[in-house]
C-alpha cells in the first residue's frame, strides 16, 4: 500500500525536488510549498520510491491535496 503525502495547509508549490521513480529516505524533502511568505518543506515519512507525483511547480494546493505517493 503506497504512503500518501498530502498538503497540511493551502499553499503554492514553489519547488519540486523529486520526480517519479526517485528513491527517497525518511526525512528527505520532496517539495517546498509557499504560504503567507513562508517556505514549508514537505518531507517523506518513510523510505521508498516515489511512484506518483501529483504536483508541479506553480500549482495551488488545497489543504489535504495529494502531493506524492511513496511505495
């Protein structure tokens, strides 16, 4: 079962640091969101492979929106 990484708050996608197929470790930064002039890193909770990337730079996310899946 893939782990889903979701947005904790409404934000803009400022930078995407991984792509589908990227191997990540727990704590690796997947993307950086921007909200109210603050940069918010989105980190992997577990190690694995990014099997789905649901965001692109410049996207506007609602709270709870899917960012990525890691298997």
